[in-house]
C-alpha cells in the first residue's frame, strides 16, 4: 500500500522502505476532523470500539455521505493475512485448498457449486456467465486466486491482482500464471476491461471513492464494475457501533444503501441489490429488537492469542434469552409466522453494479 491507499498502477514500496504503520498514521490518531470517505466536516463521533487489544478506534458517522467509519491503517492487512488473526482470514486458505482440488480434476461445475454457495461469489459468477468467451476480466484483491480459478478453468481471459506478494505467488502456484502484484504493467496493458470485480474489499480500503474511480477508468464504456459492500443498516441492535463479524482494523467503513448510486451516477449507471436475511434470522432480529436488546461492547482480545479459532466477537446471550429465542424460532417455523416478519439487510449484502457510461 502506498500512503495507505491501494494504487493499482503504482508498485507497492519494498518492505524495507515501508515506514512503521503506526508512525505513518500518527496524524490520523487524533479525532477525525473530516470524513475520510467524502471529506465533509459534518461528522458525529459516536463512540470507540476495541475488538483487538491495542486497536481502540473511534467510530464516526458522516452526516453528509452517511458512512460510518474508523481511521484506516494500511500496515495492518499484511499482519492479518500472515497470522490469520481473524477467523475469516483462515477460511480463505481452506476455500483455496478446496477450489484447487476441483481445479485439478477439471471440475468446472463442482468449482462453481463450491463458490456459489457464498452469495458474494455467486453474484460475480452469475454476471461473468453471459459474457463472450474473449471478454477481458480483472479481479482486484484476488487473495489466493480461488474465485478467478473458475474463469481460468473456463478458458477466460482473467487477471487477478493483489497487494500481497505472498498471496499472488500462492495463487500462481495453485491456478497458473494469471496473477499480478499491484503496480504490474499487465494491469494497464489489459485495459479496457469488460468486467472488473472485487469481493469483501471496499470496506477495508483507505479511499473507496478513489479506488472506484480508478477502476471505472479501466473499463470500456458499457463495461461493468461489480462488488459487495458492508451495509450500515445491518447494525440492528440498540447502540450498535460496528459489525461484530468484521472488526477494525480490518474493516473500517460501513456504507449506507444508495451511497454508490449517489456518488457515481455521473460516470456510471448504478444498481444496488440488497440481500436480506432468511426468515428465521429475520425473526430472531425482530425479537431482539422487541426485547430491547442492547449491543454488548466487544471485550478486547489480545492479538497474540489469535490464529487457532480466530477472533470474531459474538454477542453474549444469557441462558434465559437463548431459551426464549429457541422457542420463538420454533413457533415461527411451525406456524409460518416467521415468513411474515420483514427481512433485514445482511451485513455484507450491498451488491453494487456500476456500468460505465
Ligand atoms: Zn462522508
């Protein structure tokens, strides 16, 4: 990362050139004066979260763009990847291994089924499927290459890009020479692209607007940029400041619905599809809201203790409430009442399609 930003066309600095991440972000330690996303001064400081010990970060709500955010430290993602400190980082390794097994057997159908069990990957695969065979595809934040593997096995032209040298090398070893480090000249040489996508990344970058503008510039007119974003409206408990499943310093921005439609309507035709929770989960959420359940602040976990089971904070549920919830869920299922409960947005189900004008 350069200046804490993902610069697609600039090579990342060598490790020895990188300043200490905490020193680099010293200027950001104080209270934010302006929105990191849109630059507005219309900020409300709404509290501080500390999921991992030593990362007690202030949460801001911007009254101009609607984002909820903490500061960003570009130096921590390498640490997250290396240590697998958050459970979903270790999941990525296991997904890559299972995809490799399908890839080795030339099992395109099996690979698709494996990936499509996750809605964020299905969203991308469904939009790649109707493209002509010679379409140019770019994946940003390809990690270990398992999603790009489907296009590779189907014989498509795809380039996967990542900021992590280790991830790019491993992706290449698993799925062939279709991967490049940020700054590689092949990224620009491959433009204009018909389709660019990224998954689970926009909430982790320093400047989501700049990243999106950079990617739109690499598309042909009529080409599409696809991604999923964390939905601010998935904070449903009273007083809830953050999504417990993906804490800072990894995830640092939550977006309100229509954010990308408002920001990019001049450059792109924007569509947002909002994924909602299944009936049973919606009923559980409705029950917790009716009971006035207050969000329990995370207890900071030491980062050194992570890696085995991963560290994602779970809201504590007292035994009596757990019993009430189980009974309510059963009654909801048996009577069909749960189907009548309004569905809630899922945490990462803001599915965005920007078609370049
Ligand atoms: Zn803002």
